[in-house]
C-alpha cells in the first residue's frame, strides 16, 4: 500500500481506536443499562446495522496497513455474504444476518490493525473498569432478597433476572473483566499488574452471585491459567494451539453426543434444547450445510434460543459457516503461536478468548452482533505489541567501547610540526 505520512497515520489511528472503543461501550451499555425501555430496545434491535458500519469504517481508515493475509480474509468475508445470500429463502434470513461472518472477520482485523499504544490501552482499560464497577454496583444493590432468608451467596438461589437476564449480566461481567485484565497486563507496569488481582475477585464474585454458571466457570478457568508466571505462559504456547484445535474440531460432535445421551446432564438441561435443534437441523440436508430458519425452544411459558453459540452458528450458517469461523480463529491463534517474538501478555488475550469459547457452549455470545465486538476483540487485541526502544546511551557505548586512545590517529597540523 502507498505510504501514509506519520501525522496522517496518527490521526487516522486515533479516530479508529475511538470508534472501536465506542462500539464496545455501546454493546456494554445495552447490558449495563438494560433494554427495558423503548429507546434501549431500539438500539438493541439495530445493532446488526451499527456494528457492521463501524467495523467497515475502521477497516477503510486502516486499509494502508493491510497485508496479503488480511486481504485474503477480507475476500473470504465478502464472498461469504454473496454465498449465503443465495440461500436466504431456505434460512429465512436477510442481508444483516448474511454479513455476520464478515463482521467477525472485520472486527478481528480492526483490533489487529489499529495501534493501541499504552495511552489508548490505559483509556480503554479505564472505560472497561467503569463498566465492570457499575455492573457490580447494580448487582449488589438491586439483587432481589432471596426467599427463606438465604444468603445471596447461596448456590440454591434460583435467580433468573435482576434488571435483565442473569446469564446476560454474567456474560457482560465476563467480557468486561477479560478486556480490562488483559489490557492491564499488556501495559507491563507494576501498578497495573497488581490491579488485576482485585479485578479477578470482582469478576468471580459477580458471576457467582448472579448464578451465571457458564460465565463463572469461564472466569475461573481464565484466572487459573492467567495467574501463571509469564515464562510458563510462553513455554506451554503449543498447548494453547492444540487446545484450540481439539476444542473447535470436537465441539460439534461432542454437543451432538450429549444431546442424544439420556444419562448425562452437564449443562443444566440445555441438552434437551440441543436435541430438539438437531432433530430439526437434520430434517433437510441443505439446512445442515448452509443453515435453517430461526430456532426457538418452548419450555413451559419460556421461549428459549439455542443456548449454545456453536449450534447457533450451525443454525444460521450450517456446517460451512462453523468450519469457516473455526478456521479463521485457528489461523489467528496459530499465527501468534508460531511467531517467535510473541510476548507473554499476548498469551493472556489468547487464554481469555479461549475462556469465551468455553462459555459459548452454554450461551449465544459468538454470533450475535451485540456480542461480537466485545468477544472477538480479544482475538484482535492479541496481535498488539509493545514497541521496544533502544536507549541512546547504550547505542553510543556499544559503538565506541572498542576504541583505545592509542588507536586514534590525529592528523598533524603546521603548528604541531613546528613543535
């Protein structure tokens, strides 16, 4: 791409970073404020328009930074829209559903290409801390009093809603804490490293109190692996790659097995939803390959969705879409693992995103436009680097340290010859 002046690049980068932070804040605003009013519901209903527009603008502003691999994935994103448009009637879908895979690719590329320097990361982390603390405050001040005098910490509480569904609140806590903690670690500053520990506790406490089992397990997994020493994170880098590969390859057959097993109940009754989904999916061969009409499951008076991001992907885009998204994720993960200069804090982003993938086995957080920016941003931010500057003193010392006074020849002048 044609070179862009440094001053112009800096301005474009700042605008891009502010747009991306604004997009993530808008997503969190839905869950922190709630969608109970008509105004908030309108924002919620139009997120499938706002997010693609923002992601496309940022990508255009940073097109001069694109590499060959990025261009290939952009081409794949555009072709996916054309491909799925051919099956809109079968899937009962529209253009805004067709662009979901492209949105995922664009979001990751945006957070990869935009340079979040330490000032921008501190600002971003500060915004995420604000989201986390506001959500925590609302949880502990608005949580309904449990029946029979039970403590809010008692796991026997059957809490389903505070100002919004508790699983949604748990997902918001999980995402905001992951972004906050990984950004703090990327600063590589002593105070930031210490600040992450109270953030661990807040995330664990909040997800436990709201009874969001999937989010709590994801946060616990992240805290366990992220608290390892940096040298160990780098040493086991290959385990991350194989872990991602095994998980993404095995998640569909595993879900299918659990859905058809009458003796296993690991996912709090979600297996019944999955079984009903698979029965409908396999009725028509084309549905399994490219997607089916919107799926709902009725349990009493409740109308539920897939409660599984991978089944939601199969439902919207079929096996082709699930494979495509999985390949895109694995491409980014393995590229980072194979790079010798990948730093320890980058593996924290990789761990956090894997925890999101775990949580997604019980929630629809990977393919919804109001979740994509705050989940897939972790995969894009994993590409951020800290610039290493050489100190001038060291440079000059290395340049002249080998010279001795006797080796320096001083040319004679007329005055020196007279002497």
